[in-house]
């Protein structure tokens, strides 16, 4: 698979009208998923134009899965609406904001939640370190350590992808980092 892109999600429309959404990590995963669905006897619709039209609501509003807060809640396994009620994260102009950053136990957890909001809410699989620094500083997170030290600690603990950082100075959560971020989000929603 090319290093220039990464497949994260695939949507497959069944002829029965059901839309399957699956998380994948490569084109070979998509191929295996399609083969598995077909082997179970389901007919798959490959009409992309029809799929785009089906996703838009008749009132012309936003597609149902276009809300970053809803995507985060779904990924974290929370009931829809509970994340909004907790007033923990908000998005303005496609920029995540921690509404109560100091309510999160420690700075590293706040950084993980912010990265999780970017990756899941905005569907970005990585962010440039310099861009993240500006976003982090805008959050008014009180910390005794500089951001570079916090990020180095997160990389050493296995929460951030070391290869992304070393190759192009970008930040990306590992599976362990995403799990920890989900744990913190759930804790904040109690």
C-alpha cells in the first residue's frame, strides 16, 4: 500500500438498503471485507452516486455522521448526546476545543484527548507538530513542562506513533494512545 495515504473507514451499501461502516487500515482489508460480505450471501451496491444521495437527508441538512462530537461519542462507546452534555469538547470552525482542560487529571491526558478529537472528530489521521503546538497553546492547559517534553514522554510510553514523528514531525495516536484517550473521555463524562 502506498505511504501517501491511509484507509481508515469504508462504507458499503447493501442492496437491501443497509449501510455498513467498517474501520479498516488497508485496501487489502477492504477487499477481504467485501469478499466476506459476499460469502455470507449479501448483495452489495456499487453505485457511488446513489450512496452519496442516500447519505444526504431530504431536508438538505448535514449528513448524520458529519458531527465531530457524535463521531467521538460513537468511537468511545458513549450514548449520543452525553459528550455534549458533559461540556468537555466542542468544535468551532473545525477546530477542537477542550472546554474544561483543567478538569482532566493531568496534562498528558489532555493532550491525548485533544489528539483523539482531531483524529476521530475531524477524521485526520495525523497532525503536524507545529500546528498542534498552536492548538495546544490555545487551550490554556496549565502545565509545568514544555509541550516537547510532554510529547516525548507520550512517545516513550507508546501513546504516540514514533515513526510518524521521526519521519515527518507529525503526531498520531497509537492504538494504546487511542484507548487511553477513550478512557479519559469516558471518565470525564461520568
